[in-house]
């Protein structure tokens, strides 16, 4: 089947418009490549997804395209710009802006601790993106460090709308059980309980906690165990040598009652965020530069050690291996329908270390924590 552009229905060969280059990341359905728009030379990201999959998986992809199409003409600089979608046999190319700086999760894993000033600027930019989405009736539903990208100029961009939900005037709240477990708000998990934009605010609070400490709460637990613990545990508290205003910001985001959580617009007015009013994006540009230097040094070290590897072993292990610091750009992966009661049956009671501020697993990566659960927590859609 020839390539055709889904947005317009016109028959267009994707390769006539874009040249696919190196692999930069993998997702649940496919891979992400760096590419170039042939007419302009603009560097883009090409997300190649496999449509030869389960029907419900295709529904997720269709939902992502629908959300991206709605955002195609958005004037927010903090949301990855969508260029279009193209069919190529059973493959789908989703073309978007390329964020050369990588994801915040990748930077965190490579550089370790990120300075509080930088975290505050990241939070400010994400809040601007959320403010835009919520104003247009969209819940992202999968806010986490792996879905926050940086351009080489330090611009923060929110990506991955694979599980985003549309909220209309006729359906102000949603009740589908979807998201990535460790970042899920309690009301998203509780059976039969509806939720709204405030679920994104909770996830943002968990994301700030993740950036500050290295991992989200309960990272040392199995994802299904985390699902059972989140709704019945007290919200995590940010501890350590962070400012009081930062700790207060996280506490506001992680209020147990959704109605008590501030909106994205209100959070932009908090003391911690207002302290960044004179903080330019060059702070994050410097962070990206450090990340690039880290990748260069890592590549040199790998080159030195690889010279001692037996050629047979090298060929045996060759499988389009992706740089561990590569850009994370996962699409939601649908799992069998899951309810909290089923999740509970899959998890045995754990020790008293089930506190959200308990021991963290330093080995949790963006991919390890990227299990996305989708099921139904009520009868309505």
C-alpha cells in the first residue's frame, strides 16, 4: 500500500517529504528517528509506529493523532508541534518537531542531581503547557520527566499524547483508568471515581519529586503494587536541602483532594515559580550543553573499551542498540483491562517499607517505569 497522508487523505509518499535518519529512541509500538524535511532542511522527529497490532492499540494511536491534529496550530511553544501523519504499509509515521536536547529523564540519568533553579524553570514551562491544554479541554494524563523534552536552545516541550483525554462540556470529567502507575493521581486509580485536569497537577508534583530525588515515590515497588499503594497512602513529601517554597509547591500539587489542588494558572503565581521570573531559558541551554558533553565523553569511553571486545561477540550483540541517554519518546502501551481490585490480587502485601518516601530503586529507568495501564474504573467513558 502506498504511503498516504492521514490528515488530508492525499496520496503522498512519505520519503518524498522526509528523509529518515538515525534511531534516537524506542517506544512501546515502534521507534523514533531523527529526520529531515526535504523541502526546507528542517530537522524533525519521525515516530514510526506499527499498526499491525491489537485493535485497542490502534485506538490509542488514533487518539494520539486526533489530539495532535487538534494541537497542530497551537501557539504554545511548550508543546511539540505536529507536522502530520503518513501511512506506509502497516507503519505509521508521525512527524513532529525534533527536540535535540533529549528528555528531562535522560538528563537526570546522565547528570544526576539537577539544580533547583533549573527544576523551577522546567516546572514553569510545563505549567504553561498544561495551562494551554486544560484551557482547550485536554488532560495529558501521562506527565513525567520522560515526556518533557528540551530543545538545544533550552525550550521545554511537552510530548507524548498517546493517552491524552478530551474533556468536553458534556463530559467534564473522565473515569478511564489510564496513565503510568507511579505518576497516577489517587482519583485516577480509585474504582468508580471520576477525575479532571487536577490529575495532571498531581502528576506534575510527582514529576518534580522525581527530578529532585531521582525517582517517583514507590519506585522500588512493582507497578501493580504501586497502583494499590497510591490511593491508600499519604502523599509523598519532598525532603532534603530543597527550598521551603519548592517543598510547598510539591505539597500543593499532591493534595489528596483534587478540588484542593491549584490549577496550572494558579501554580504559576506561587512563590517558587514567581522566583524564576528573571531566570532565562539559557539556564536549561547550559544543562543541555552539559548533557551533550556527557554523551561525547561516554562515546569516547565506549570506543576505548570496545576495541578489546571480540568481533564475534560484537556482531552477536548487534541489534540496533540505542544509546541509553537517547531521547525517550514512548507511546502508551495498552495492557489488559485493569482495576485496582485486580491489581491488588496480583500483588502480595509488602513490608513496612511501603511508605512513598521509602527506599528508592536507583536502577529505575524511564523505560522500566514506563508501564502504562489502561482499563476502566467505571461504566462511563
